[in-house]
C-alpha cells in the first residue's frame, strides 16, 4: 500500500526501494476547482512559451560525437551515435524533431523515454520516443524495468532497451514540474476563464434590481423581460424607474485585482521552469539579470539550458555506449551559437586564445565563418615586458633580428 499511496500523491516524497516509481502526485484536481491535465496546461500561454523556448533551444543546438586522443579530441563522423543524433534517429523523425519531442516531455513531465532498437551485436540503430504518461518505471533489485501501456497491452522493457532522460529527482525518476505546480496553473486557468467570460459578456455585471415596493406577478415579469432584453443587446440603454436600483453581485476585474494576479502568475510559471520572464514577453523586470540583453542570455544559457544539455549528454553516454566505449567516446553540444550575440565577450575570448598560443588565427576565423588566409594557421604568443633595447625586434630562434 506504500507505493499505492505515493502513486496517488498521499505518501512521502521519496519513492520505495522496490516497486512502482512515481514522478509526483497524479491527481489533476486543484484548489481552484479546475482540473489541470498535462495537455491542457499548455493552453496557459506562459507554460506554452516556457516549454517551447526550452524545447526549441535545446533541440536546435548541434551535438557531435568525439573520441579522446592524446592531443585532445577528434570528431567521430560515421559513428553509430553520430548517425542516430545527426542523421536519423528513426524512420519517422528528423534529429531535430526527435530531440524536441524528448525535450518537451522532459520539460513538462520530468521524464522522457525512447525505445532502443539494437542489432544482433547490441549496436543501437534506432530510437523511438514513448509517451511518458504511459510509461511506469518499476524498481527491482539492482535494476529498473519499464512498463509501457499501449493499445490495451502492457509491454515490459529492460533497462538496456530504454533511453531515459531524467529531470531533477531522486536519480531513478525525475519529478514532474506540472504535477507539482497544478495549483499555480489552476489559478492561471481560472483567471483566463474569468477574463474570457467577461469579454464574452461584454464586461457586464451580474446582479439584481431592487424596488421600494411590492410588485405584482405581471410587474415582475415585465421587469424581468426588460432586464433580460437589456443584457442581450449591448446597444440598448436601461431605463430605471423611480425607486429602482441595480445591485451587482459580481466583482469587477479591478476589484479582484485580475491584472495584477495574472501578472503575478506569469512570474510564478516562469519560476517553475526557471525561465527569465523577459523571454516570455514580461518586460516589467527585464533588467533584473544584468544590464544588457547579452548578459541575460548568458544567464539563461548557464542556469536553464545547460542542465538540459548535460542530462542529454549523460543519458546518451550511459544508455547508448558500453562501459568500455565510455572511457574514450563522449558527446557534447556546441553552444557557441547562443553566445554569438555577445560580441565583446567573443572578441575578448578569441584575443586571449590567440595571444596565448592556445588557438590559431585560422581556428578563430573558422568559428566566425571567415575564409582562411595564408599564415593564419601558426600558433602565436604575445611577448610582454621585453627589454627596452629589444623593442622593434622579433625573436628568431636564439637570435634577434630587426622586425
């Protein structure tokens, strides 16, 4: 019963040592009274913006396979990992579509699963995403099996047959951001629903009409008809007789602080997904991360995108490489494209690398997509603190000659 109580969100946070592993409370009800599912959560614009921003950023970054060498590393083109990640993960998806689908599941549900198809020698040749809401991880002694429910059938996969991307969690499963923020989303959806109904009703108040005398049945019917007709036609003007008074029973948007509430919820949702609110068009506090957009982008890359990239790299190496290959082969994303906007930092980086003999000018030009020029592929070092009588001379072996 322990795992059952945890599965339905009434037990402890940690999962049991054996049995079904839960990524969070499975109840979809909220204190606001609305039912918030993983699917309709995306109808909240802030959730849609955060999920799309992270998913498209992670999915669009280049990823390459490398081999460690005595001189550093070399790119492995044609390796089976390179084929899966850069050419085609399966027959239905491009690499971008596959990585976006997996990242979206990771962002919303804290877990993403893909079935690994292997050759007879165990080499992976295809990766097919599975719906994470239909996967039930079961912890057993020394391993984890994955139960997948589809078309009324249950399929059980061994750990080696599943690529499992795990979000923040206990190491066995990731915790679902949506499961732990449903009340926040419930308030947001309630505000959206109120706003929509207000516009639908042209912002009219609900209420009742009071008079200072008793009315006959015919008078009540006539007054009710006038009230209904005026509500049904915005162009009509109410005529209030002597002693009649309209008493509203609904609060206005200002009275409910609706705009302030919706603004607050925008920040709450951005906080859940760790996205700077300015990136989802909330410019009220756009300078809170730095004095310029470049610094804010760098913060987004460091604190939001980098953990997703690291989880991808770690899961790929763990599930798609054998223990021996992991010692020499690794995968890595290229994030330089996200940093290109920071022109000052990029120029300073190249200057330091070239002047200290770490990178050639040819390598720097290549990263900037500039054509190669003769003499740019030599390592150079800037000589500082030279004696005054050596100024204007260049070291040449053990001798110096005029420059």
